C-alpha cells in the first residue's frame, strides 16, 4: 500500500510539472498570438530598472567639467579637454564661467517604454527620468577700469535647481534574430529648464546663454549613456542599455519577434 501511495504521489508530481509547463507555454503562445509581446518586454524592463539605475549610480562620475578648479566632488571626468563648461568675458563689463557640474549620480530612470514596430521594423523607445539635483560651480564678476574684474558671487547653489525631469526618444531597428534590437539613435531629448536663482545686480548678462549651454552639456551626457556607453554589468563585462535589453529578450522571450500590428483584436 505504501509503495502504491508513493508511486501515485510521484505521478501526481510529474503531472503537476507537466501542467505547469503547459501553462507557461500557453501564456507565451498567447503573448505571441495576441501581439502583446511588446507589453511583456516593457514589463521585463520595468522590473530591471533598479538594476539599470544602480549601474548608473556606480558608473556615472560625480562631476563633469574643469576638474582642476575649485575642488569638484570626486570622481570628476574632464569635459572638452578639462576646460570650463562655459566661459564669457565682455571687456570692461563682466566675466562669467562655469567650472563643472555635479549631481549627475542622482539621475534615475523612471520608465523605459518600447512601442510597437512600424511597417519598416522601427521601434520608438521613450525614456523618462530625473536628476534630483544639479549644482553648478559658477563664477560671475563685474569688470571695471582697465578691465579689472571683481567677484559678484561664486558658489554652487545659484544654478541649476532640483528635480530636473528629462524625456528622451530614441529609435531602434528590430530584426528577426539575435540581437533583435540594433542601431539605436536619438530622435529627441527634452530637459526641464535650468535656472539661475542668485540675483545678478549691476551688470547686463545673458543668463539664458549660460543655462542653455549647461543644459546642452547634460543632454549630451544623457544621450551618451542611453545609446553608446557600456556601463551595465553582464556576465563579467559591461554592456550598453541596448545590449542589456537584447540579453533580457534572449533569456526571457526566446520566441520574440518584432511586434507590429496585433494578430488578434
């Protein structure tokens, strides 16, 4: 009797295992047939956002710009030959320069959403996120007789604000085999307006020219990390965001095909 009970129990386990496998295959088959693979992919990437954000925090430098001036938070990466991020000098009137910007490690991605592929096999990817803070080391002075300039203020809290949201749109080609997603390129990027909150009295200086230049620097770095920078750990090496997504597809969606118009409505 005990032996027969044991055999019955083992048969039940095998049956349960076969049933579980069938359920998983049915779910995957339904995803393929219903055209909802893109939703599954978006769910996978959403679950992996903490991994991507951790990699960003560990790899992105604390500061970027002129790393040789005014003790930037470390690590600091030189930008454009370690020159100031911005410099202007109007003789006998004013001088202003931005040495470096910090707070880049406070950046976080909040969503990465893949669209259905169009007729040409192109997928648009929408990336949203924010920087919690972006202090800029900014010097502004007034210039007098013989163009001698004296400081009006020099600090890291006059620009550029907190909780700066960004929205990035990139396109990728979607193919039939691994790596499915290739040739990533930037379509558009928007970043909350930077502001100089410190009052500037006595000189007429184009504040927007300063903030626009700094926004351009941050936008360039953001684009670099979303398209070409290898910073996410994977199998003993570091890969780009797109390489990481292709690896996730290979492991979790082996039946992936470029999703376009759903087959079942």
